C-alpha cells in the first residue's frame, strides 16, 4: 500500500491507516470487567503503546497465536498521560513478505553480516590463544544464522534485528581501544569474554522469523542468559578439551558481568578483565538508550524520562559536528 505514516511524526488526534508491527500483544481485563487488547506499535522510526477496546473473536485468536505481528492498523492517535498512544479500531494481519515490512522493523544501523565478519576477523587477527579461538568459533559457527537475526533484548537496548551483534561489536571495538591503554589486561581473555558474554541470549529469547523477541523461553525465565551461558560454556569446554583455568575465567565473566544480584549476577567481578567487561556492557547499553532518547528531539531540549537510566531525562546539548547523535 506504500507506507506514509511514521511513528515519530504522530501527534494526538491523527487518523491512522497504515502498516506497522504490533509487539507484546496481550488481552487484559479492565476494572469494569471489559476486555481490551494492548501492546506496542512500531516502525523503523520509533514505537508507542496501543490499545484496542472492542475485542473480537479474531482478535483473541490473533493474540493467542502471535505476540508480534505485521499488520495494517486503522485507528487514531491520542494523548495519554503526556504521551501519544494509538487507539486501534481495526487491524488486519499481513504477509511478512510485504515490501513495506522493512519500513516497520528496527534494524541494526550496520548490516549484521558486516558485524559478524568484523568479530570473526578480530578472533583471527587479535586473539592468539588457541583455546579461546576454538570456543568462540564453535559458538559463532554453530549459531551464525541466529546471530545475524537476533536482537539483544526483548525491549530497551539494542532491541533491533541484528542487535546482539551490534551490541557485541561496539563493546569489542571499545575493548580493543581500552586494552591499548591498560596494557596489563589480557587481550585474549577480555576479547573472548566480550564476544561470548551474551551468547545465551540466543536461547534465552523467543525470537520470531522477522527478528522480534516475542517472549523469554522457559529456561530464559528460570535461569537467565548469565547462568545459561556458564552452563553451556562448561559443557562445550569439556567437549573441546579447553584448559580448566581458562574455562573457569570465562564462566566467571559470564555470571558476573551484570555486577550485582539485583541485576542477576551471583558474583561480582573478581579480576580486571571481568571488571572491564561489566563496564563495557553497561556503558554500551546506557549510551544506546541515551542516543535513542534524544534522536528525535531538538538541540537544547530534554527527552522523556528513560526507565533504564533511572527514570531520568536526557539532555541534547549543542555540539556542532558531533557524531554522537547520529544513528
């Protein structure tokens, strides 16, 4: 149909008839006992919340079969608690092969294959330890197709097609730079920890064929990718006959990179490379969320509050020539 309406341009009281991707779809019951549908509505320019008040049997079926779908949406935008949301009157599920779908997907700004090739080039050229090379290549060759598709999260930082590789490659670039300053760090260990730290997100997240994380797997909900990563690494290291000390160091980096129990880590980092890994991960996630928050506001303005940044606003300052604000 030719997409003409984009999320970032929506203001209250606009009629809507266009294609979008609906995410996190669920049917809820209101206080008065009526049922309604809610979720997220997105295209490649941004995302908002949506609600559909009149629920049909078809809606219930769609909700049961799909937690995310590509659809034609008919409705209207409105203001709610200071933000724009979309009230959906009707939605029609569309074929994922439609050419307009690319305009609805949030994509990594760099092609996933380019990111994959960069990481593998670092493995070949900058990691000398054969054990570390073996274990990286085992995971990355086995899971190549998933890596080219998977986001890094269900929502928040790097929740985009290819987002896991985008996040990992940015961290790896930063790790290379930092290791040239702090020369006592083991580059082999740090780079391997960065490359593998989130690898079990490939089994923590349920991701559909178009690259949207619809939910968490049973293991993802009960264990999380940190513990899953340590378990899987232990099995593969035995299979590949990896040195026991190296295996233990990588397992520790996996379980400690969220830093505290509050964020899922049963241990805090106990050696320098593990400490650096945590800060690289935290920095890349926060800078991504900051960049997203200010991407569509004028210089000199504050963003909406960002939950992942402690529910604070972000200020877009005047800095001519800066590339920080570029996607």
